[in-house]
C-alpha cells in the first residue's frame, strides 16, 4: 500500500477537493461531479480530518481556501495534470485514428449526418466520436475534444480557428404553409404568423425579437406558443408546416434543396460573425483530426443566401 493512503484513504477525496477548490463552491463542485452538495461537504470534512488540515473557510458568505488549502490545491492540480499527460501519452498510440468532435445537436443532425458517408468513403480508417454539446464555452483540452465549432470573430486564446460559414439568418417555412398564407410578403407581415422559437440554455443565438429589430420592425410583444431548446426543434416544426422558424443558412440548406422548406420573403440578417472550426493549440493535432477539418472546409457550406450559385432561392408569393 502506498504511504499516501495513510493520509488520504480514498483518491476520490482529492478529486472532490480539486473540484471544490477550483470552483470555490461546494454546490458547483457537486454539479460538476454529479453528486449532492452534502456529499461534497462530507468528503471535504473527511479529507480535513484525515490530513489534520483546515482547507476552506467562509468569508462574507464566500468559500475561500486557507493557506494550506491553496498549497494542496496547487500541488493536486500539478499531480493531476502530470498523470493526465502520462496517460494521454501512453494511450496516444492506440487512439490516433479516433477523432473526438463536438458540435451542436442542430449542426450534427441537420448538416453533418447527411454528409458523413462521404467522409467515411474518403477516410475509412478514421473513427469519429461525435458528441452533441449545448455550450459555446467548452474547454477542448479539459474535455479532450479534437475539433469543435464556435460562433464569433475567430479570436479565442488557446485555440486555432478556421472560417467555416458566415452567419446569415432568414425565415423559413414549408411550401404548404406558404400556400396557405399567400399574403405573406414582408418582414412586417411575420408577427401575425405562428413563429417558432428556440432558447438554448448555455448558448446565445439570435432571437426573433433581435431579427425583427435588424429588419426595423417594431414589436410591442411576440407570442411564444412554441419554444424549443435547440434550433433543430424549431426547424423540424417548420418542415412539418407548424409555423415559421429562423433558419441559419447551413442548417436549412438540405431542407431547402429538397423542397421541404422555402424562404417566404426576401429578408436576410447578416451579423458579420461566422462559425469557425476550432482546435486546441496546446497539443499537437491528430492526423485524423486534420483530415476531418480539411474535409469540413471542402464542403462549401458558405454560399450566401440568394447569391448566384446558392442552393436556395426566395419563394415567390401571390
């Protein structure tokens, strides 16, 4: 038995301590570790009793580390980082052909899945581990993600980025819905229609109210009969003829190509931002990750709405 165990009976004590010290909150640590707050509090108490150290104190309602707590936290983080590096290095020869990617559910379902067959045909030896994320602020290093995407200006510390698709957003509906509402001719007509909303919990995206503001349409209030937790819900509801959704050009591309969705009016919001592919800069990229990035960029997703060569056109009304 290692002599450390005489001071720390369970390695789990250190994992709980590291999370609580990093987050400065027993509650946040509990959420991260998927345990209850009392369980975190009890584990910290057991660690303090085993080591004979006072690790935390309360100051004005805030949780702070003591001097001993600061030192143990620093050493614990360094030890964890070193072990992670060693294990990652040992595993690398077995995982070079496995690429971990993380994108929004709407991107995975509406854009990526219809095209994956093409990537596999070109690179049959590369395994993709595809995760659906609901956050923009993922730590790619901590979560061991090789490639993700982020909306913004492409400037993020610790990340390499590549322009993928500019943000262009326009209303979309089914052809049947448009036929049933032939008087729909401008942005000012939209508030009287069934608008399909979505609100992501950990990601900020353009709302209908913001879209109307950019179109200079004044709105005292907007009905929200349907609110989804991801863009995929609102877009699929539009396909089913249940109303009008906001459509990001790359997410609705295939539905428009297939005639399942149309752009009922000539009104597009261009934010000046773009979706960028991102990769962590702190570690060497896997060869498979570079091939997947190159394949994504080759797909030509960035054709402006309504421009020559675009896969979509605005529907005629009347």
